[in-house]
C-alpha cells in the first residue's frame, strides 16, 4: 500500500509542477483545463491503466460526456494545486 500511495504522491507532485510551469508561462486556468482534457483523452485512448486508481479514472473518463470530462480535468488540476 505504501508503494501505491508513494507513487500517487509522486504523480500529484509531477502534475502540480506542470500546472505551475503553465501558469508561469502565462497560461490561464481555462487553457490549462483544456490541455488537461486533451491529455486525459490521450491517456484514456493510448495508455493502459497500471493500478486501480488509474482504472477507475479511465472508467469515469470513458462514460463521461465532453462537459463531464472538462469537469474531471478541472478537478484533477484543482486537486493537485493547493489554494485553488
């Protein structure tokens, strides 16, 4: 269990770093969310889930419509960005 949590924390840290870099590059929250949707689509279509958390997220993504995917992407960005 500690390995999964450690890997999850590493993933959150990685995503937070990318969001911070995007903000520093002048991207607004809407642009970042749109990029997160594109990345989510890519991952859902091209990358096999490696753990239960990824499988759940892929399952949610697969049944979501476009607006729901934007919501998921926005929540993921918000989840890893403290104070947002």
